[in-house]
C-alpha cells in the first residue's frame, strides 16, 4: 500500500492542483475560459500525467482513475457544470490513452536497453574468445 501511495502521490497532487485551483481563476463572467479549461486543460492534464507515469513505470490500469476522481471532487466543490458525468468518462478515456502511449515508449526503451545489453554481452564473448584463442596460440608456440 505504501508503494502505491509513493507512486501515485506526486501525480495526484499535480492533478489536484490543476483540477481544484484552476476553477477559482475561471469563475464568474469568464465562461469562455471555463470551456477551454474543461475541454483542453483538464484532458491535457489527464493525457500528460498518464503518459509520464506510464513512460516511467509501464501501464497501470488504476492510474487513469485518478483524474476523474479528482474531477468529481472539483464538481462537488464548485458544482456549476451540469454535464460532469460526460467529462468524467472523457477524462478517463484520455488518461487511458496517455497511459497506453506512455507504455509504448516504456516498452520501446526496455527493448532498446535489452538490445544494447545483448550487444555488450556478445562483444564481451567475442573479446573473451579472442583472448582464449591468443592464449592457446601462445601455448602452442611454447
């Protein structure tokens, strides 16, 4: 349980700051910015956080739930948007998309590391074979 909290907490704090503090700045007569916030900033946050998390640790199917849960908290606090259930679903889908994209990058990095490790191991084997052959030649000459 501690490990899960350690992994999720930094991302949850950033998402919470964006989802809970930003609406303070967009309340009042700035409804055109309110739409930008709900349609671009919040999904972008879910996408980017899902991407970064999965890029570092691989895909995790519970991580994309953080953004919608925090958004529900935001709706309960500010309660001025009526189509919140649609946005919960959208933020969940966008978070999963970010997680899958990040996981593809993560797996690509793992493959690249494995390829380099195999190349290094093959190089070490070739060097050791050459050394063994030279030692055998030196023994034959003596």
